[in-house]
C-alpha cells in the first residue's frame, strides 16, 4: 500500500466513513477509492485536494471561541479577519491601542477599506500563490502606512486558519 493510500484509509476510518460514502462525495466509484487506498491508482492533484478537504479535522465552535480569547488577550499586535470578506472577528488590546478606535466601531466591519497599497498588492498575489487552495498557509508582507486607521510601516505575518463554519480566518500579526 502506498503512503498516501495508507493515510487516506486511516483518515477515512477515523472519520467513520465507508469507501462507498467517500466515493459518492467525490463522484467516483467505490472501487476507485479502494484502488487509491491500495496504491494501485494515483489521485490527480484536484482529487487529492478534494479528499483532504473532506477528511481534514474540522474545528468546532469551542475552538473558535478559544482562538478569539487568545487573540483578545494577546500581548502582541494581532487581529483575526474572515479571509474572504476581511470582516474583523477579533483584535488584541495592543492592536486596538494603535488603532485608537472603539471596538464596537470596527468589529464586524470589512478592514480592507483601511489597507495600504502594500497590503493591497500582497492581497493581489494570493490567487497565484495558491493561498485559497491551501498551497500556502502563511505569508510575510510589508505593511506600508495608513494614517486613517494607523498602520505603521513594517512587516506582518498572515496565517490562514480554518473556522468552525467551514470558512477560513486570517490571523494578522505585526512582526516588526
């Protein structure tokens, strides 16, 4: 059995999923899943990605609440946004101190309107980097400056995090 086949079988069994159910979800036959698991048939890149998404560990709402607490109590300058909508989900006290705005004014709002040209340029490269296909889970970017919602020039780290509702979050941490 090939290494990916073993991993596929183990993940499928851990999820309590039958080969026939996985096959139905992927639009293939049960015998195809069996061949994958034995290593007799290779998966295409798209099939591997689909399998990984179906079988990956899913966070639960308690993990989202824990992530929010960690962000809100972090001593670092960090915030969490929805990776698709850029809606602000959580922010650390250090970041709020920089922004000098009340929490109620910014939580739930799209932060992209405050993006600097450097941030927008980095955002424009995400598709080509495979960001949305989970080929790259983190990225260091130059921030540039913005006076409206104070952003100081420096470096930030973007990290993708799966949320309980199936969407992805982006953890933004100031590095320098």
